[in-house]
C-alpha cells in the first residue's frame, strides 16, 4: 500500500506519534516540553524516525535531514542540563525542539502528497506548486511559531521577576 516497504512502515509508524504529541504540547504548553510524559514519547518516536531513515531513504538529502534532526533532538533534550546557561537554556531548548518538529513535517508532507491517494498522488513532481506551497507554509509557520514561543518565554520570565 502506498508503495511503502515493511521497513518503511516501521519508520512511518514509529515516527507518527511525534506529530500529534508535538501538536498537543504546542497547544497545551506553547512548546515541546522535554521533561514530561508526552515529551518522553516524542523523544523516542523522533529517535525511531530519525534512525530508521538510514534504512529506508533513497535520497541523500534524507540522510542530512535525519542527522540534523537527531542532533537537534539530542541538543534540545540535553541543553537544559548544561550548567551556566540559565534562562538561555529554555530558549535554546524551545528553538531546537521546534526545529525537530519542522524537520519531521517537511518530509511527512512531501511524502504524503507524493503517495496519496494511492495510485494517483496529488504531487508527482518535486517542483509542483502544491508541494512548494506546502513547504513554504511550513516554513512560515516555523518562523511565526518560534517568534511567538520566544515572546511567550520572555513574558513568562518577566512575570517571574515581577
């Protein structure tokens, strides 16, 4: 189905929980919260997705996205433990983890548009206006979302000081 191999299904189903978990945390907390139940599951799901890319990808850009995603994921979950960063750790954590969600969604949207509906996909060319528009919309959402998160964190910090 959809031209996905059994290993491809492991990759897809392993990383799929990260999407609703990220959405839930963005809505509930305004950011991905690493030290929470959903945050722990997000980490595992993203790690499964990032590592299994190396087994299923056919394009070299996929390997690059996977490496960057894994590095950002590890940095996002680890930066809070670096002594001396203070409030900057929360900003970095938020930015790094928002970037992981973005890097998950770019290939997810691309692969979905190139495979659905089965046998007659919406997009057959990587330069399709629909695909390029969807990717541009994700980028705009990333920029607006990260800016909103930073403003929210600043307000939280000022409220805590007051």
